[in-house]
């Protein structure tokens, strides 16, 4: 159910995992609940194949008054389970913006570091 018509991993699955990875970084820095407010950029560079080992690396790049911007890079390790392990390739890059929320779901300031 997570593959597309050509048998590669569905891009929507990758997008959801990118949002989770970015949201973790944003929530840690915001010290609480955040919500995704924008996908500023999202580039699929190479397909992800069934059996690839996929790694998501998220980095905080901007902190505003109530928002946080996170860059996420996604790598796939190919043929990891063969006698000659394959390469690690950059498959996706994205930038997302999150907003810090209070208990009522309203914007709140991001606390100082």
C-alpha cells in the first residue's frame, strides 16, 4: 500500500515521514506542540525502492517569534542486504515551517533558547 504504480515507495509516504522528522525538531525547540503551516520546498531527487534503508536528517534553520523552519534531507541506502552493500544516495530534500501552539491551539511565542 506504500508503493506507487511503478513499484517505488509512494512519494506521499516520504512526505509524511519528512513532516514527522521536521516536527520532532521543531517541537523540541518550541518545547511543546507545533503544527505544520507551510511546505516551503520539496524536491524528489531519486526514487526510493522497496528494501532501501531510509534515513531522515532534520536541522533547524530559522526561529521566528512563533514559527520555526526546518530543513530535512532524506537518504536511501541501497542493496544493504547483499554481499556487496550499495551506495547511500540523497533522495529527497525539503524545507518546512511550523508554528508553536498553546494548549488551545493558538499561536504562541517560541521560548528563548
